């Protein structure tokens, strides 16, 4: 698919592309009690797998024993602070850019990360994105580079959106503004770019900041790298709560269920390699154990369907 230019049919109101459709990923329930992801699936299983490969290679997806800010003990941890080279950040922008593009396309025609759109398809996809958002917003601190690389990637395909981000505290010198870059205005529609969300803290803080500054802009969407599929303060998904409270749609490149399936595949390949050669296979050491730990974690903390 990466070598083919995708074309969009302007007669199709839901955004069907007449290139070969990719396999749409549908997360399966985990442990019988967990619902599918509350974030919208906008990519193929291949897109998710490529992204997880990229995260592991970059050191941004780790497996082991971690204590989260919530106090929960997690068998995996996502740290976007580990993206530290120009090449990694450019590739990260590719994934976020494709996530945003796929969010205005039909699920069966979602493209993979290296898909090339022809000029007609770019114009139609860009028009649909611009009809939904005026700017990308990166909450301090990790969201700042994410919004920047996503905007840069979209600009490479001809869509030049504004970029905004916030300071953690107001400066007492210079302009002293809390929001840097583009200053949102009343009526602007904002897409927030984040790494992960567990309780939705950053998006609520952004909404509160806009209100405090008297800016009547609307947060329309949240784009994240991974949906942890955890429950919020009630029994339901934390992401579903965001949708209900703030009217925000959430889109994720990958989900916790994707990670479990990725680990299962890693373990299977390692077993096959070991049987064929008599030596231990390559990949993620202990993948089967980490997959089991993640299933147990979601049984305890995952959103109830």
C-alpha cells in the first residue's frame, strides 16, 4: 500500500477511498469483563503493529513493574520523553499525521503510515480536517513536541494548521502569556495532541485554562498514541467519561489490547524460532508473561463494558 497513491471518491460522504482497503482493527474484549476501546479505531492492525515496533525500538514502550501517577501498579509504561532524535520525532509525526487523516476517513479505507495520497485525495482529506479543527494544541510538557511534529507532518501534505501550547506557569518577564504560539480565539475548534490519557487530567486542565482566560474555543478532539482502556472515577471508561462530560472524541494509534496481541505475536514467533533452531528466539524477552500480566491488569483496572 505504501507504494500506491490513494484516491478519494468525492461522491462518498463518509470518505471511502478507492485504493485497496486495509484491514480495520476491532479490539476484542479482554477477560470477558472488559469492553473494547472507548477511543475510536482509525487505523489498521498493521498501523498499530508498526507503531508498537517503533515505540519498543525507541525505548518509549517498556515492560516490567511500574507505579503510575494514579498509584496503580502497571506491567507496562509509555514514556514519550524517550523520543530523542530528529529521525524518531519525524517518524512520530508520520504516525500522528496518519491518525488525524484516518479520523476523517471511513474505517475500511484507513491508510497505513507510509501511504501516499495523490493530490485529489490530499485536497479532500485536508478539507475535512480543516472543517473540524482550526488548531492543534500540545499540553505542556510532553504534548508540545507531539503537536509540533503532527502539524509539521500535515503541512507536508498541504494542510497548514495553527499550533498552540501552554506554559505551566506565567512568566514575570517578556510577554508573560500562558498560551504560546497561536492564541486561540472565540469559536476556534481545538484538537489536543497527547501521549496517553488515564484520567483525562490534561484535557480538563486545558478546558479550565481556556475558561479562565475567557476564551470561548471548543475542544473538539483528543489524539493520543495509546488508549490504556482503563476505567475512570466511575465504572466506565475514562475516555468515555471525557466524551460524555466535554463532548470530545478520542482517537488512538494503538490500544492496550493491541499491545497484548503484539506481545502474543512476539511470543509465538519466539517459540517458532526456538523450535526451528533449538535456541531462544529473538524479540521481547518474556513477552508471554507480560501479555498475561497485562490481561490481569485490565481485568482489575480495565473499563467495564
